[in-house]
C-alpha cells in the first residue's frame, strides 16, 4: 500500500509538506544527511547546493534499502540560517522538486546554532516505509 497523505477537514492546504502520512511496511530510519558527497567531501558551500546533495544522499540510502522517493514519509530538516532558507524559498522548491519530484511527506524544520560538521549548512533525516 502506498503512503496516504492525511489532511484534516477544514484545514488550509499544507504547502510543500503533508500534515500526516499513513503507511504500511518495513520502516527505514535514515540518519541525518548533510551536503557532502559519498566521499565525505563538500563540493559547495552554498545552501541550495548542500540541501540538494543532502536530499540526494537520502534518496541513495532509501534506494539502497530497496525503496524509492515515494516511500519517504517524513523529513526532519536542521538548518543553521533561517533567513537564508526563507530568502531562497523559490530556489529551495526548485531544488527539492529536482530530487524528490512532487512528493511531499510530512516535514519538520528546526533552526540550530550549528551542526557537528562545521562546513554543513543543513542536515536532513528521513523516515521511509518500504513495501513488504
């Protein structure tokens, strides 16, 4: 069964995320991914570039477990610069759709003072529910 988006009656539409997801299958927890490559090298010090790479890293892990983007039911974002994230919303949306398509799971964003890797500007963790 594919994941089903939950949207309470009478609520304004969620933009770019789901309020809830219902899924059945094997649960995959993807640890926080940052904007470095598989070789643990930062190829960019730009928020959009790092965000895109972090999402690609998540997709790689999900696919390695036998899943696909549509199996991702939750993303938790940790960003170090709220203002940059808000200022670049159009670019964020474009880059997100390049990697994730029009799949918008439930999401949470947290602004943090810093991440363990000093060069990291964003870290994203995911939960996916893979088909049985």
